[in-house]
C-alpha cells in the first residue's frame, strides 16, 4: 500500500512536469497556468464546492469499476447503470408524493435499484447463457442511453422545455447544501468508507479479492464464485446508479439530455489509475475533478485551451500506470539489497 501510494505521488508529479513542458513548448507559462487551475478549484470557496460536487459521479463510478475489476469482473456498464439510476430517481421524484425525510431516501434507493437492475441483467445473461459481461455491459450502455432519451423526449418530456428533458423533480427530493457544499458529497464519502470496509475488513470483500487474483484458487478454497459474481455485479451497479441519482437530486434537479456526459468513463479510467484501490480511487477522483473544474478558469485567465486538461489527464494515466511496475520493482530491489546487507553484517 505504501509503495503504491509513493509511486502514485511520483507519477502525478512527473505528469505535471511533463504537462509543464508541453505548456512551455506552446509558449504558455506553466506556473501561471497551474496557478489559475488551482485558483478556480481548490483556492476559492465556489470553486471548491463545485469541485467536490463534480467529484461525486467520478468517485462513485470509479468505486464501481474498482470493485468489479478487483474481483475479476469486466463490468464496463457504469455509463448505462448511471443513466438508469438517474432515471429511477427522476421518476420517483416526479410522481411519488412524500415529505423530504422519506422522499430523499426513496429516490436514492430507486437510483441504486435502477443501477442494480441494469447490472443484474448482464449478470443474469452470464449465468443463463454464458454471455461475456464485457460485451453485454458495453452494449447495455447504448440501450440505456436510447431508452432514457426516448423517456425524456416523450412520456416524461417537459412541455415548457426547448430540448429533451423532464420537469423538475419535487423540491422535497432536492439535496440541500451544507456550508455551500452539496449534500451529495456526504453520500460519496459514506459510500467510499463503506466500500473500503467491505473490501478491506469484510469476509465477502476478502473472497472477492481472491476471486480477482485467481478464480480457480478461490473456487477450490471454498468461495461460492458464482454467487459472489452476481453480488459483485449488483453492488457495482448500485454504486453507478447512486451516482446518477445524486447527479439529478443535487442539481439540475431533472433529467436532461447528456446528463451522464463522460463521468462514468472517467470513473473507469480512475479505477485503472488507482489500481483498484478504494482510497486511491477516492483521491484520484478528487484530483481529476480538480483538473476538470479548474480548466474553465484556467482558460479564462491564461488563454490555455481547456482541452489541455484532457491531455494532462491522459499523461497522468500513462505515467502512473506505466511507471507503477518499474517503481515497484525498484522498491523491491532496494528492500532486498537492504535485507541482504543486514544479513551479512
């Protein structure tokens, strides 16, 4: 864990240096560019609040991918599960007349159930027909997008709108702000802690990790691999669905066309960079959110195109993932030589 943290920090710093070189070659000042990026994300109250809200879908879909990949599953359905979860929360928020104390939990539950149903469909097809979840979850993403587009264009369409979107959900389903920070951030933190406890301390989490390392060994060792497969799919679907529900409930309080954007795919990328680590997913989610939030202010102040952040994110992924193995080998060699010297003394 310590080696992974250290290699991750070195990788991010190296990526920032490479990004600075790219900026300098394009006749931009790297220091003022990075300064503006920080100013519009971490160093202002409004920027910090927006950054944390933006991190919610990144972290939750990243957790979904981390648990799936760490358990040996190829669940790439986070985009579709997010969309169905958002649609579930929207439908409940539109049509269920409950007070806020009841409506908010019901909307959250609907979002998680929506994500679970969508991932459970892939799990069911795998169990019944041996269909690879890698392909099935990818294809279900397209179905989810088109189904949601049909829903917000026809049965749920807001007649007062000029583009496909639903009416606003009931105000009782809106998530409030605490100290200028949307309450969805609290749900993100709680979900992260629960996922960490599950994967690090729970029996099921231990068996899931063994599945991810060697499924045959897990089966021989007594793990109910098939049952765990379904559970992992349902849990990871629920996390992605929760991300969609919180996006609706935290604002814009309605389902609009393109709601999911690229958040879920960024979450998958974050899981890869974090090497399926739950704490790593959380912190890389915050890092990527900071970069994306600061991009607009960076462009306003320094005229650096906001697309530079896409380049910087790609550099971070390449450097951290490619450098992880080399750095770990270097750390192991240093530790081995140290132990050898101690044994010879």
